[in-house]
């Protein structure tokens, strides 16, 4: 059993780790040669304004009076420069957005492991290629570009992280701080000769990161007065900075200005997913090298924005976010960032056709360099006869295309040269993706083969140790032939040699060799396989097909529920009807009606919106009042049953009621304090954290009687859950817990079925109860249903009110009782605990079900493990490595690459395996302590149950 436990941990760890190795390796390559245009650039310096979290419509649209919120920017659009929409890629987060703007590539999801603050892989950027770069803004964004730079020519000036407070009185101070520091900087430059000479150099960049709009959007929503007023503040600040540059440099016409945003924001104040309000960001450019406004009579776009914004007569030029990096590089004449995949938007340039064509050719060569390096790396690590090159872009095609482009430029056919370079870039990008995913299929199959083997082995173990399905045909166990072991050793050696010849990474050895011992363990159980086949041949075909289809349908419903939450509603409706199709209805009508009622109530929650809900304190307060009523009902019930409550237990109940009432007050008080912009009261914060800590300890002080302990766990966790709630979700744990209590009772009623021992009284069962192994029974089909119920309820707990795969699906206001200063890991941990509270309630209920059914948890958890592993295998082939956190997480995987689906299964699997080993050890020790009389009694009980099961099947 220890071997099984160790093997299970290894398999699941490898399976989880393989997701990062197969789907989330960095796309970046190194070793390219910098590429730049030899022609003189139009600008000496570049000023980049990034208004973090600014929505396109919020900037371009007119207010109720027909006036612009950003009059200076609108004047630029109409009289000075070019404008358009920058289409960002998901995940729409600050770091990926800035990396796309400044480095020109869409960052891999592995950066999430470092909180979007550190560089998991070093990359080149516009700042690194510049002569000097000065930047002002958030400490979350600026350092990552300074650390990635070679040399000390990138200077950063950041405010303290404590200023990023969602409960602050005025978040516009973050932007005012930046504008004031820039003014102070140029005042200092006038009196500092060294600094003065630096800022007058060519190829310099000034970067202003403006976080106030994003902070106000999170705190007050984009439709709020605070958000819109912040846009006006930023517009005024940009106007002042532009005037400052003109005055400082004598209006020399050598400054280029770029105004844009890293991402947008939803109506409910979040970002990260792929809604147009998040992926559409403004882009306004003016100054040196930028094309002047162009009036047009008509424009063809799929949207109706131009008419809404009253900009239909000014030419709109849309780009991809990564295209801005090569645009900025060409304006000041620095090499294109080495890892950039952006395509130069030549339509923005006000320059000669020669400059545009040469810049486009430089862009094509720069991306082609990445393609060549990637191809060379993959070719060197693959046997020649197995290497399959990217056929659309051979070496000869590359040379012919470049030669043709240069020929067009010599012939002054600049438009043709630009078009040809764009085609070459498109092919090179496709080739980069091809080589990046070159080994994905091979590794995926290897991992899947090993995981299928593991699932098969676990299934055989269930049949061998916990079922009598094969016992009637079982003969004397034969040892496997030595030829089997020799065959698998030979296979392992061949695989190792194959990998060694190709100089593969050590992880490839793990993925490819792990299936060998797993399948050897499976085939060693050939006797069980033979017995299973023999038993299935005697099983009625109609019954087998029915059970098999029900099992497959159940698994698919669970899988689909990760993508479509309404599938949970459909499943709960079926659950509500289940007792009426069995004999339970005739024996326990009240229990069956209660089951149906709470199943239907719970079925409502998956139909509620995941995001976009507005805070509704009345529902939170109402949930708190229901908790208090429930507490009184528990005390009354215990009194009626004449259960004596000692002083300590009464004190615990009183403490939980006080904690619930206090949580209601804290939620109400904090909400109104933030509305008044007075911040989070310090005492509220202290009480919130104290409530969270006490909720983990107080249940341990309650009685170990099953119902009393479950009630205590619910009451303690609800006080924390209320602090983390903003609306209807506060009712979810209550309804779920009521259904769990009914589940315990209804499983008690199923014990009346023939062949199963009489049920125990719930009031007499202790949580510390140890099952008498003389009463242990073998698994039957009803236990598969119990295990399926557990998995379904766990998925419902995860998806009942939000999507665990995406932080975008949660409201940051949920954590405002604990902290308001931006802290991604702490906020994420609190929201994760909010998700885990229903999970804990379900697991406690299942523990009670296992105790009351007098079944070793080892068998039940093995079934749960098999079900979750089958689901994980589904998700493994549905993983996405691009898209939003919602796409990646629901794919599912870790971050839009999450790997999160397997994370959903891992807590369950990590719960199963230690429990499996613990139960196995305890039962074996207790078996050794049995007397001969007890052993005879145990054998007799198993024999009688086996006969009854046969009669029931027949």
C-alpha cells in the first residue's frame, strides 16, 4: 500500500508539472542580431503615456452635454496626429499589456508564478535599446523593465506601494504624483549640466505610467464620477507635460508622443478576460514622424463606434498592441526589440516611401531572425530522419523573398515591398508557433499513456481489494512470467536510448519512462483482468450498457460544467428527482421532499451571473440573520432531544453567534466607510482578521457528536464567509449546508436496502468514530453513486457563485474588510479561501456519510480518485495556452494558463492518497489485533453479504 501511495503522488505530480513543460514554456529565444534602419529617424525623443485601465469608449465618447472628458486629446485627434484602437490580447493584465507595448511580444503565462512583477525569462525591450530611459509610476510595473535592461541607462522613479489603496480618499493623487515628479525632473535638469546633456541626447524615452484611472475603476467602477473625473485630470496633466517639453526643447519638432492604455475594464471594475471593454484600448499619436489627421467621408468597420464617438470624419487606424513597440522604435531610430512580434503600422508614419519600406524590411528580418534561431534549436535536438521542417518557409523561400523585397526598394516600388514584407512576417510568425509546439503532441501522448495506465491500475485495485465482482472466478494467483518483466525492461532501455541520442531534457525522460513501470504494474494484474472479463460476460448486456452510459454521461456532465455552469443546474434537478424513482420515497417522504427542495434551491445559484453583480448588502445582512436563526434552531433542537450542553459548548455557540453578528456589523461599517472615502477602519481590519483566525479554531472546541460538530463548523466558517461576501453569494453556503445535512440523512435511509446493515442513529455517532472492521462491507454500485455525488457537490462548491479559474470572475470588493491596498497574492489567497469554504463543508459532510455507511473510506476515495483522474485526462487535451485567465483556467490548465483544472482535481487527489494510506495502515493493524473468534465472525459476515448481493443482482 505504501508503494501505491508513493506511485500515486509521483504520477499526479508529474502530470501536473507536465502541463507547464508542454503548454507553458516560454516562447522567447535568444541569440538574434539587433536590426535597425540606417536612415535618419524623424524624432530624437519619445514620450509614452500609459493610462492604466483606461477604456476606449471612456476616452473617445462625449458626455451628456456633448463635451469631451479629454478635450486636449480630442483636439490632438482632430488637428495634430493620428488615432485608432489598439487591440490587446488576453490576459488583459497590467504586466502583459506593458510587455506587449514596450517589448513587442505577448508574454507567456508562466510570469504569473512571480506575480507579474519579476522576469521569468529575460527579454529585450524598447527601453533597453534606447540611449536613456526615464520612467515614473507604479512600483509594480517600472522595475521589471529596469531589471531586464543591459547597463544602467534605465532610470525609474516610483511611489510607495502603500499608495495603491482602493479605499483611498483620492486615487488621482497617483497620477498627480507622476506629473509633479516629471516637472521637478526637468527643473533639476536646467541646473544640472550632466543631466541636461543626457536629456538632450538622441534616442531617449520618457515613460509616464498613470495608475489612478485603474485604481478608481476597481474601487468605484468605470461608470463612476471618480473614474471619469480622473480621465479629465490625466488629460490636463498630459497637456501640461506636452507644454513642458515644447518649452524645454524650444519647440524643435523632434519629440514624438504616444498616448495609450495597457488594458480596459469591465463595467463591474475588473479586467483579465476578453470582453471588448477590456481588449479595446485607445491609441493617440502626434509629434515628430507622425501622420497628421486625415479627413474621410466614409470608413468601413464592423463596429458602430465612430458614429457614437462622432469621429466618423477622422481616419481611424487600428493596430495590435504589440505593433506599438516597432512603431516607437522606428520613430527614434533604435533597433527593434529582439523578441518583438509586432508588425510596424506604416500608416501612422509621416515619412518617405523609402523610410517606410526600409523600416518594414527591418521588421521582417528581425522576426525572421527569431524563426531561424527557433528552427536551428529544434533541428539540433531532433534526429535528421525525424525532423519535419516548416514547409511554408524554406531557406530558399526566405532568400528569394528578401531579395525580391530589396529589388522592389531599388525600383522605388515601396508599396509592393511593404506588402511582401508583411507576407514574410506572417509566415515567420506561423513558423515560430510551429516550432514552439513541435514536441507538444509527442509529450502529450506520453503523459496521457502514463496517466491512463495509472487510472487503470487504480480501477483494478478497487476490483481486487474492495469488490467481489471477480471473486467467484478467482483461482490460485499465479506469478507473472519473467518474460513480461524482461519485455518492459527492454522497452525502457529503448526509450531511454532514443531520448539520449536526441539530447532531450531530463523532463522528457520522466514523461516517456514513467508509463513503463505503470503499465507493467497493470499487466501484472492479468488475473484480475481475466476475472473481470469473465464476470462481465455473465452480466446482462442491457444492465451493463445502462450502467456504462450512465457513468459516461455523469463524467461528461461534470466536464461540461467546467465550461457551462448551467449543467450544474441540470444535474441538481436530476438529483432532486432521484429519490422519487427509488424506494426511498415510500420510507422517508419528509427527507425526500427536503432533498428535492434544497437541490432545487441550490440549482438557482449556477444560473446567477458570475460577474457584473452589484454589491447588495441587504442579502449579506439577510444571510447573517438566517445564520443567527439557524444557531437558535440548533440550540432548540438539542434541547428537545434532551442532549445536555455543558457550559463550554454553550459558550462556543454563544461565541459563534456573537462572531456572526459582529461580521454583519463589520461588512456594513466598512461599506459605508469606503463610500465616504474614509478608507478601511483599522479596528474593522483587526476584527476581520481575528474572525478569520478564530473560525479555524473554534469548531475544535465543540462537541464531537456528528451533527453538533458539523453545525459548529458551518457557524464558524459563515462568519468569515460573510466578511468576504458582497451580494447573493452569502446565501450559497447556507443552502449547500442544508443540502449536505439532508444528504447525510438520505444516505442513512439507503442503508435500509437489502444486504446492508441497519443504520445507526445520527445523534449517537461521533466524529472520532472508528469503523468496526467486522462490519466492513464490500463496494457495490450504490457506492459509485455516493462517490459521484461527492465530486458533483465539490464542482458545485467551486462554481456555485464564481469561476475558480479566473480572478476576473470575482469582485475585489470581497476582500475590502481585510485590506484595500493592492496586494495580488494576499487578495488572491483570501478569495481562494472564500472558494474553499464550501469545499470544506462538502468534505465534512462526505466524511459523515462515510462514517454512517460503515464503509472504509479507502474504497470510496479510490472511486473518487478514478472519477477525478478521468476528468483531469479530459482537461489535459482541452488546455489552452492563450486567451484570458477565464479561457486558460477553464480550458483548464494553470493561468486565460491554469493548469487550474488539474489544480481543481489536485486538492481532491491529495486528500485521497494520504487518507488511503492512513486507512490501509490502521485497518491492517486492527486486523492483526483480531482474535480468532472475530476473524471467523468477519468471514461469516462477508460470506452472508456476498450471497445477498448475488440474490439482489439476480
